[in-house]
């Protein structure tokens, strides 16, 4: 570097060297200033990736906090939801009971129309606890009803466990009867139910009479597996 400076002094003079150094310094200053300007501008306008992610997270959390109910309001909302669920369950139970009564009335009306006299259910005895008559057992043998019941027992058991509001014997018996009569498809598959309907059509009996037999089988099986005495039905009956 020194030999280059000496060469310039010798041929061009000291003033040329000074001017050349000043021009180089000026160019360097301009380049440095431009670079510094763009760096500052970038920092001011764009957060770094790490800070940007954190900022986005904070903005998202802040927007959600506005919609969170306080603890008191949340408790009231949960209480309201629980009441709504209980009301819906009660309404469903009432609708089932009404439907059962309608089907029972229809069954009696069908008997009156056919025979001009009141005919008791041929397949179950009405005294408590409800039981199957000899004609009921004969009917179950004829339609292969015991196999139908066994094929569907697990889902019937689940139906009782999950939906029977009370666990006393009378209420379980009533639940089985109402569900079987109003919703026979909960106790039997469609193909099995078609077979039962065909037999009911042939004998002139109501479908409700058939389903009461399945209800009694379900009650007895449930009582047996849960160590409940069937005679306890009378103990909890509101009529006694």
C-alpha cells in the first residue's frame, strides 16, 4: 500500500492523493448511510419473526378473553343447561307415557270392535307384578320370541341402565312396558318386528300385547342380574 502512495506522490503529486482519498471516503460514507437507513426502516416497519409470532398470540388471546364469561356467569349458564336437559328429559318421559296410554286405549278399542266385549290381554296378566300367561308363552314359542329377546338383550339392558330415571322395581317395570309398547324397535330389530306384526295380524291381536311380553322378559332378566326381587314391584307401587 505504501509503494502505491509513493508512486502517486511521485507522478501525480500530494494534492491528487488527498483528493482521491477524500472522494473514496465520501463514497464510503454515502454507501454506509444508505445501508443504515434501510436497516432502520425495516426494523421500524416489520417486527422480527419471533416477536411477530408472540404478538399474534397475544392478540388472539386478548380477542378471546372478551368472550369468556366470568365465573359467576359461567356457573349460571351451566345451571341453565342442566335445567334445560332435565326439562327435556321430563317432557320425553311424559310424551312416552301419553303414547303408551294411547296405544293401550287403541288396543282396548280394537278388542271391543272385534268382539263387542272387553277382552283382557291374552298374553300377560294385569295383576301386579305383571306376568306372562300360558297363551303368552305359547305365542313366544310360535314366533321364536326367546331367541329374538336374547339377540337384543344387551341393547335393552343398556336402554334401561341409561334412561330409567328411577331404579326402584315398580318404575323399572313401568319403564320396560312403556318403552316396549311405544318404541318396539328399541327391543327388536326391524326384521324381527315384521315377524311379530305378521303373527299379530294373523291372530287378530294387537302389537302392544306382544310387546308387553318382551317387556316382562326384560324386567325379569334385569331384576335377576341386579339381585332385585320381582315381588318388590308391589312394595313401590303408588297404587298400594
